[in-house]
């Protein structure tokens, strides 16, 4: 009976887990945009320099309008945040003390860091949940 109760509890968690996966892209994109806005980096779009807040605002607008083209964070970076949809020119990021890089490279590295942090946090939560079910 105890095993059945634990199995039932895990089944009840499945919709929560599925919802979390569906919301993962939005959370990741929000992290990328917020981190960009808080940086001291310069955003270069079509040869013109913009501060981080303007870059965040521009990419947020593109995401809001083109979300249907970016069902994953990788596709957000590839389709919306890496080049101008008008000119096709790549976006660049220049941060003090670092070489200029494409926004695709910069955002992908940021995403990888975020996922590494999230994975370690998720592992801690899963261990705690498992321990609570096995008591």
C-alpha cells in the first residue's frame, strides 16, 4: 500500500513537471534578457551601438512578436536574437575586457551557464523530494 501511495503521489506530480518543461523556454529567455540588460556590454545592431537596456528591450520586443518561431531557447537565439531580420546582419556584443563576439555565441554561453546552475539546483530539489517519498 505504501508503494502504491508513493506511485500515486509521483503520478500527481507529472502535470507539474510537464508544465515546468513548457515554461522552461520562457524562464530561460527571461534570464538571458535580464542578464543582458544588467550587463555593461554594448550591443551592435546593423553597425550601430546600443546600451544593454536598449538591447534587452529590442530582443524582448522581437521575442514577444516572434515567440511562435522560437519554441526553444536555442531557436530564440538562432532565429530572433542573433541577427537583424531586416538586413540579415549578425548582432554583436562587446563587453569591457573581452573580444567582440556574436550575440549568438554570447547568449549560448550564458544559456549553458544558466542550465548548469539550474541542473545543480534541480538535483538538490529532486533528492529532497525523493527522500520525502521514501520516509
